[in-house]
C-alpha cells in the first residue's frame, strides 16, 4: 500500500452500544497468500533515505520489502483492534514455483508476521496451490476444524472470511532455458 502512497490501512471492527453497556464486535479469519518468487527482489518506485557509510543516501524498497511493510501495517491494526486476540484469526502461506509450508490459522496475527519476516525472494511463480490451500482452510466446515466452530467456541460469533492475495504479477514457469507465462496456474488461481 505504501507504493500507492498509503501510510495506513483502515481496519474496522463493528461495534454498537446498547444501553451504554453492551459492545458487539465482529470476528474474522484471514488467510494471507504471499508471492516470494525471484521477481520480488526487484525495486519498486518508492524511495527512502538511509545511512550509507555515514552519509545519507536514497534507496528504493524492493517488492518483498513492500510486501513485508504492508503485512506489518495490517498486523499492527489487528493488534490495536483486537489486543486480547479474541476476534481475529490469521494464517499465511507463501509460494514461488511451489507452495511453502503454511503458518496455520491461529488467534491474532503475530505468528503470520513472523512467517512473513522470514520470507526471501527465490524461484519462479505458481500461486495455484497456495490459493487453493487458503480457500480450503477457510471453507472447511468439518467439526472442530471449522473456522465457524472455532470462533463460536471462543467468542460466540460467526466470522467473516478473507483471503489477501499479494503478488507482483503473473505466474511463470520454465520452458527449456526460458521463463515463460504460466496461464494454467493463472486460470487455476482465478478459478479458486
């Protein structure tokens, strides 16, 4: 979002007061699907000033740095809105040409941020498996694994569910010695 000139992201928790005493909050589960392919090393157009050998210098954020800043900002908003980690559940999965092991759903978002901070750019791009994993985790309605059941047990609410998909472009694959577009992975991701 900072690439687009945004310094904050509005995150809302619905609340209403009845008789001055009762507050109703909404709950949600969010799965982050994150590109960490090799192209995420590329610079953005957003610059910052830093210290280079004792002198100020200007550098450009990489796409990966921008992704990490965006997730950090999002997590900070969640921590403000839900300090007791009672209403927000998050998970994260990263991918390059293969899906990484995800950070599974848990209360709050600090575990997702830790996962994101460990990412480094590498490989080609295939988002299809990661998107399917996120979707399947959120739609799962199997007893104790259901996000609805987990939320209901802790806060008595049925959560809204979101997937946040962060990528810098189309899926790619190796063809001979060349990197080419991977329309099959694009189609599968969009279908999910």
